C-alpha cells in the first residue's frame, strides 16, 4: 500500500508541470497592447479609472492609426479613430453621470482632457500625410474631438477668461 502511494505521489509531482505548460504558454503569448487596454477599458466600471485607461489606450490606437495610414489602409485607420472617439464620448458621459463638479473634483476629467489633447496633436500629424479626399472624414472626427476637448477645458476651468475676449490693456511702465 505504501509503495502505491509513493508511485502516485511521484507521478503527480512530475506530471503536474507538464499539464500546466500549455496553459502557461497560451497566457504568455503576446497580446496586442491596444486590445489588452481596450478589454480593460470595457470591463472597467469606475468612470475615473476608465478615463485614466483611455490615455495609454489612445497611445496604442494612434500608433495603429499611423501604421495603417502608412500602409495605405485609410479605412482601417478611420475605423480605429472612430472607435477612439466613441470610447472618449463614453468616458465623458460616464464622468458627467457621476454628478461631480470637474472644477472641484477633476479626477478623470483631466485625464480625459489630456487624452483628447494628445489625440488632436497626433491626428494633425496623421491628416498631413493624407490626400485631400482622404482628409475629410478624419477632419470631421477631429472637429468632434476638438469640441469635446474645449468643453472639458471649460468645465475644468470655468472662471478662465474667454480666448476671444480682448487682452487687458498694458499698464504704463513707471
């Protein structure tokens, strides 16, 4: 009886790693970073954490957009850009639904604004490389992102003087 238990233990100890290797190898396969962040973004329920995830997600999405534009796949690049826009809108709506005042509680709002500002800068670089016909849908989405960005800036800094107002007169030097 003791011998049977020793054999069972021996087989179990040495066969366990062999059973785990396929699962470990599958887990270690390189996953697309954009997809990993997108999955994390989708699962996240806290609007503040969701907005924080949008920054690295946007970074990876714009890398993919630039790669697709470089390969003359403008429709695929446009699909990725639309997805980013939709994620930014969803994040903004979720933050607004919390009822927090962005000026007093900027967490999430400022991260979303940072992501939008970066996306606008990157989008400008992408649009320059496109032909005139290809630019229009990208410019339309850029305008939507710019409106979201301006709205967030106004919500974060409501007492800020408007950009279109006249600058204060210079004081005479004494």
